[in-house]
């Protein structure tokens, strides 16, 4: 079977990639960066598709950390914004993070019925292609989008991942994949500064998140998959032998323990 990679965007597009597809959800500003940062720091993370779903999910945990935004605002009763900078500096990593965002966590939820679900951001983009290439013949890299737009930061991250898969023998699945990859695969991270998402961070005094995102590029050599509603961290394939003992020591923490 030939190998195919497709770039798409918006949560509503995920349903095109059910049977036989691995879906990579990208929401650089900010949901997937927040989730990756939380789990890499030793915190459990459960993305939720809506504020109501997050509040219901939180009842399953002791001392949950409700975090996120709805249309850019902190929902009532939530303790923390959808903020990678904030979650990186918190010390209460024993508290499970229940995370909601306008687009990113919705896309993750929609992908739950696909063959496999991964999340990516600037922090971990290069670990994914090698891992995916040995496991999935069809990969859809989906930018979460915002207000119907495929934001520049997500196009860049999607292009970085797709270009590496193409280098491993995958064929672009459509013209959009060709176009986005050609335009953005060699773009530097700060090419996203023209994005409306960046404008939003500036207008709402959230530049600490932009600074955090641009200061953490490809610094996590792990793969993040969503299993039974929880974001899990795995070492990339080429590091498995050298980290075998470490993985065995933490294996119990990778096993699914919760079914929302």
C-alpha cells in the first residue's frame, strides 16, 4: 500500500480521516503546546471538547486543574488559562489537567474515532515523522484553525511534519498538502508573527505564551499520543533501546487508567 500524507485544518475536517488514518492535531497557539508542556512536565492531561464536558470530566479526579478558554475568555470556575507558559511554571504537577480550547481540544476529541491520534506543536514536531513512518501508511496532519482560518503557526508546524514524511517516502495527498508544504516547510518559527493568533496574544496581554512558544523549538524528543482520552508521552523510536530501562520504570504510568 502506498503511503500518503495530507494536510488539512479545522475540527470539522477530522471526520474525513476515520478508518485507516492516523491523525496528528496541531494547535500551536495554544492547546497542543499546553498539553505537550503539561505531560512533559509529569502532569496527566485530558483534553475536553467543550467547557461543559471539561466540568463533567473534572468530577472524576481529585484536585483537578481546570484550564482553558472559550472564545478567548477564561470560563467561569476555571483556574488557569490555556497557557503553556503558566502550566510550565506550576509546581502542582500531581493535579490532572482538564484542558479545553475553542478549536484544538475539539479537534482532538473529533479524532478520537480515528485509527490513532497524536498531537504536535513546535516543541515536538521532529520526533513524530520517524515514529509515524513505521506505523501508519495514511497520516492526516490537521491544524486546529481558528474562526475558520488556517493560522500561519499551524501551517508551519503541519508543513514541517509533512515534509519529513514526504522525505520518508510518503506522497502528498492533495494540492493543499503540496501548497502548504512548499510554502512553509523551510519557514522559521517566527514566520508566524503575522498570524491573527499572535495579534490576539498581543491584544490580550498574553505575550508570555508567544515568548514561551518561540523559545521552545524542537526541545522535546518524544511522541505524544491520545489514548482513551488522555495525552500520553512516549520516547521516539530511535531512542527506545537507549532508554529501555527508563521506559520500563515508568511503564505503569503509560497504561490507560481512565475511560471518559
